[in-house]
């Protein structure tokens, strides 16, 4: 079964699917030859593998079987959410267009950051990016999916539900997931979400200011400034720069002749973009990812390689 979803004029499938490393994290699998993203989605109490690619003015979703109306609606909703099709970036593009160094952003349709179908999944994955290499992030996420995710008919697995993660003992997170200090944090987060004492999905539509929402995110154990700023980007809040070793080094090579510079200098460089500064920085740092295949091989496609 094929489902087509119209995309806005500013949308660029390739820039979105490679916007950062989520396309490489299970239950996603990206084929860079066919430019197809395979993703396992939860549909009711079942799981389904779909293949997604982009046409000139639409996303094409291919399902392995015919779907009922409700299941097709869930799949379409989740894919729209993942690819940020309803995000309004017009203000961001207007700001980019007046700066000659950033005019390429709107022309290329950059700026949409691929995300997961749920805030919960994005939060768990974000916690798995802190204080470690991208390779370890992939190991942790793969272990979660392989051991706790609901199976599809083709043998793939969905991202685990909070209930499945809450039922797993802390020892599982230490020994199987290899999550280190995160083990009790992942267990506690899953338990809070599964019990209903924490509803992270409401962060998408929260009326809190970005500063207030960041404080709320940081109440989750393991979510410091870096994790909170990156999760905020997936919630559509781009105030934070989320500086880490990879961004600092990339900025130095791009704008400072390879010389180390202070975080304050980096902040000043992007300050003209105001509440969009975090997104302007990320587009700037990843501009070459579609222009130079060697850059894709050499650089982590995570939010950053290490904090």
C-alpha cells in the first residue's frame, strides 16, 4: 500500500532525513543509495515497518500490506510529525535571506530536524547521546529496541513503550544496554511516564516560556543543559546553542581558522538570529553534509559526537 503526503514548498526531503543522526538510530534504517528511510511504527497494539522516500512535492510511504483507515491515519500522522511538515519556518527563512552567509538555508530547504513519533522516544535517545561517542549511542538504542520493542511480521522491532522499559530491571540497562550511569535514569524515566506521573508529550504544545520548559526538562535525571537544548530543538524551540566538543571544533575550523575560541564568541556570532540562533548554528555546522560525501563518513551525524 502506498500513501502520499503533500509537502510544503520549502521542504527538502534529503536535507531533512540527513539533518542529524536520528536516521541512523533504530528503529530507523537509512539506505543512502536509494535515499529510503525505513522505520518501524507502532500502530495500535501492533508494529509495522514502512519505507519512506521523497518525491518533488510529497513524501511517499510504502506499507507491506493494505491498511485500514485508522491505521493509515496513524502512519500518516507519525510521518508528518517526524518530518516536521507542519512546522512554520517562514520567519526563520526570512531571517536567513537577509544574511548573505545564510541565504543558502532557505534556498536549500534546510532547517527541519528529523524527530521520532513521540517526545518520549526523542528524550530517551537524547539521554543516550550525552557524554559518549556516537558509536555507543547506536549500541544503546539498538539494544533497547532489539530486546524490548514490539516485533513486526518481518522480524523488525519498534521502539519500546514506556511500560516495556519500566518493567525491565536496572541490571538490564547496565549489562545489556551498556548505558552506564544512565541505567537508573532510564529506568526511572520509563516508570514515571508509564505511571502517568510525567507526561512528556505535552511539552510539544506547552505554553511555558523556553526557559521555563528547559527547567522542566532538566528535572528529568540525566538531562542537563546539552540534552535539554537538543530536545528543545525537536520541540520547535531553537534558543539554545547546545555547544559541545564537536560544535566547538567545527566552528573553529569554519569561522576561526582552526583556532580555539570561547563559547561567548560563538554565542555572539549567532546572536543576530535571536530565538532561531540554535537552528542557524546547526544549519551552518552541517551545511556540507549533502555537498561532500567524505564529510558524511568522517563526521558524526548525531546532534554532536561527544559532550
